[in-house]
C-alpha cells in the first residue's frame, strides 16, 4: 500500500515523500532532483512509533529503529492512522 505526503506540506512541495507498506517491510522514499533517498525497514526492527496530529495542518510520523529516528511529515490524519495500524499489524505478524 502506498501513501504520499501532501505537496502543500513543508518539505514536500516539488517531491513529496512516499511510504510503501509491504508484506515484510516498509520503504520510505524521499525523491530529489537528481537522486533520491530510499530506506527499507523491517517491521521487527521498529522499536517505537510516535505520531503528531495537530488540530489543523499535516501529521508527522516518527519511527524508531535501534536508537535511530526516522521522521516523515506531511500526511493527513487518516493516512497516519492507517499507516500506524498497518505497521502495528506487520510488527505483530513478524513476532509470531
């Protein structure tokens, strides 16, 4: 499943961030002009999830992996809820 940050949000004007949730991992794509950055995260490596959803504006999701933080901004509240739900399901599936 693919989620794309809003172009109206900070840092996503020309090249919005994408989150791809797959069966065993997550890919976070941060496109760029000449090159982009992709991170692949296994569900079992995610130690914590934080979500900031302000009353007005776009939501931020933070994933903690082995002491490192990955922060992604610019998603709707409903997208962030769905992303978190799917990550939690992937994490619980991997623990079994």
